């Protein structure tokens, strides 16, 4: 029973605190700390995400207004904005990255049997990046353009559950394709990418690791057809070919044959050309895999709409990365709660309930009892829903 515990305290009960303690000890996060431990810092940052607090003063005021409940929420003393600011500036952001990694590993196990619209037993990942704009005068460490700063959020999204399997945060000038050098490639998995990741030397590295990729070809690609297979043009397929690259450098970077599929989308009338190293799947399945890449775009739109990652409460690189990783951890934590409590409602609905009920002393399942009904009856058309399977 959770009588006497606030919803926030019950939610924090799903955090693997034993693993978190080891992470903090490894990075020396609590070394010399007299107030606001790393655990309390995460609770404060998670509270800001759940209740849509957008400044240090906002966080401080809301927590001070509920002083009698702070101890049961895990705070030994009231949170001061200056102390929280110093913690975000000084404590290694890798602490929160490691915490998010632990939560992601747990969430992926829960969602591993999910469906994403393609009948395939292999793991399927969508790789893409999104840009978060910043002010250059306040964030000079993140150059992007002559008068603008930015950070890029490179994400490898597991399509079975929309859980990010890999996240890398860089400055705005880092090209998306460079993240392929840091990926730990999973043999037998499919990596779906747009044509911004078309680098044949890096794609050949994926191929040699035993993984499959699906991407789009660029215009004017220098290649010749080796042979063609029969296709049913009534399905939208135009051709299914084996090709070899003719460019001097590209032929060296990818010396083996590729599969090229030309497909006309019956809905938009656009002709798309896909490249893959998989020769076993039907051509329409390859087209469906690339279409599923849109889930990563929805993921970016969702987290920008519902998490506090567009306005930052610190200006240093460490503070920005701390806030982003705490936001990711909060997102994954809600996904874990949704699955473990078997709540049939959207993540958006759960966040809305928590945002106004974190200080309530009721059981989580009871608080979310009508969430499914609310989600079905009053879900706005412009709200993005994840985990709809």
C-alpha cells in the first residue's frame, strides 16, 4: 500500500536507486556535498519536467509552497535555486546519462514485443537528429550559424515502443552522419535513415557488422544496374534492382552490390528511391520500413511539445546536458510506469494528470483510473500520441 505517499514519491519509487547510487559513486557526484544530493537534484529536475516549471525561481517557489510534503517526496531540506543552479553547473552530466541508460535498458525489455506496423522479427531502429535552437550570446559553446547557437539531439529510436536506444548531444555544427561512427552496431538489426546519412564508407561498416540499412538515394548517384527482378506495378513498385557503384571513391568505399527499389507513393504521387543491403525481404516491406522512420520525427515533436528542453535553466554545456538527460529519464520513467501498471492511456494524458496531482496522496493506479477514458474522449487532434499499439 502507498497510503501517505504523494504521487510524486510513488513515481520516484520506480527509479532504480541502488543502480543510481553506484552511478553517483562512480562519478563522485556526492563528494563533499552538504545539501541537495544527486538523488534530490534528480527529483527536483523531474519535478520541473512533470509540472512544467521553466525557471529556477519557479521550481523553488512551487516546492516551498508545499514544505510539509517535501520530506515524503525525498527532499531532506527545501530546494534553493542557487543550490540547484550550482549542482546543474558543477556535477558531471554523465551521471544523468548513465541513469537514462539504465532506465532505457529496462523500458526496452518491457516494450520489446511491441508492434510498429511491419511484420518483422528483427530489431528495427530509426536514426535521425533534431536541432534545439539557443541564443548565441548565452550559449557561445554551441555554435551553429553566424548569429545563432544550437544543440543537436542525435537519436536512435527503437520502433518497438518508441524508446530511444541511443542518444548523443552535440553542438549544432556537427553533421548527422558523424554519429554513425559512435554507434554500437547490432548484427541482424535494421537501421532506417534518411539520405542525410548516405555515406558509403560508413554504410559498408554497417554491412560488414552484419546489420541491415534502409535509406534513400540522392539524385545523380553514379551507379549501373546489374540486373532487375520482376515487380507488381499495381502496388506502386516501379523497379527492384541490384546495382553497383561506378564512382571512383564510392566504388572503393562500398565495393559490393546494393539493392535499389523505386517506389511511387500512391497517396502523394512522389517517387522514392530506396537503397538497402538486404536482398531477402520483399520490396514492399523495405518501403514500409522506410515509412516507419516517421516515428522518430513524431518522437522529436512530442518531446519538444511536452518536455522542458526548449527553455533551459542553466547556460553552461554541463547544465544544458543535465537538463536534457533528466528530461529523457523522466520520459522513459513514465513509459515504464505506463507499462508496468498496464495503463491503457496515452503518455500525454498521464503527464497531464501528474502535472496537477503530484502532491496528491493517492495510489498511482487510482489516479490513472480514468485516464484511458479521458484519452479516448478528449484527445486533441494536435496532440501527438506515442505507444498506440
